[in-house]
């Protein structure tokens, strides 16, 4: 895993997933959102971007990809999964304005909490004044997020707002084929459909299967076919 630079007062050290890159993201119809997030990671474009989508839609992936991109551009960044931070103090938002990029994931975890919303509101203002970029992600659109502080909701609406579709089989198959291709493993649509059906749409399980198939294919020097996948996975 690639570690990221974080400010000293944060109670935990968050790590980025190595595979969470823009190259590994199957954009489908979300090309504009991906491009804007990439620009923000390079210190360009809009200062605030909000994306929403269900688990598996790629929001967390894109936030981590942005931090990888920022590092490649020589910019410091921080990725904060708020579902892991909510048990701590909102003071974790202090001094973040010194960073060019802040990626806050799972915003729904603090929505409706007065202290956290107030702290986020002030952080938003400080970062904006300092010229930094902020990318927010949640599992719900802004209007359904449950933010109680009107000024915070207003700030979140200032920037770009995107809502991703729920991950369907086409998205899952495309993601699997793209990940495979980036590993040098060609996966036909037929095989991708077969895998997606057998993992019941679970993205994390799908990636674990991909790892197993990659290892097996390399070891046996075999292309991925339905019979080969069936034999390797005991399906």
C-alpha cells in the first residue's frame, strides 16, 4: 500500500490502496466527474467537488486515486474515511488548509452531527481561502444526506456535484476487464459475465477472484476461459 502524508494531530494513519488509481477506474458514463477530480488532484479546476454513489460505484476509489495523482504531481494530500474518524474529535479538521488536496470519504457518517458539521463548515472556509481543493464523497445525494447546518449545505453546493449510478452488471464487467487488462490479463465479455454472476455482484470478492485467476493463469500459462475459471474456482 502507498502511504500518504497526513498532519500530525490525526489519530490514525490512513493508507491508500495501491490499485486505487485513475487507470484502474472504469468510468462508464462518469467521464466528466473523473476528469474534474483529476484536475483537482493536480491543483486545478474547481475547489470543491461532491460525488455520491452506493458501495461499489467507485467513489472511494476516485478519492484515493486523486491522492495518488496529487502525489505524482508533487502535491501533499490527505484521504480521510470519516466512518473511521467519527469516534474521534472534529479537531482532526484543524490545520488541513495547509494541504493542497483534501479527500473526505463517507460524509454520511458525520451528517446531522452538530459538532462535526460546524467543524467541517469552518474547515471548508479555511481551505477555500487558502486556495486548496476538496473532494467529498457520500452514499447519498446532497439533498438526501441529512446535513442540518444550512451554511454547510450551501457551501457543499458551491462546487461541482455528481451522482453516480448504482453499479450494474455492465459496470462490474467493465471494471473486471479493465483491471485484468492492466495486469496483462485479457478477459472476454463472456468470462467477465461468468465471474460477475458467480460472485453475486460483490466487487471486493470479484477483485479477490481476479487475483486468484491471475496467479493461476500465470502459473499454468493458460488464457482465461470459462472451463479454466470453473476449474480454478471450483464453481
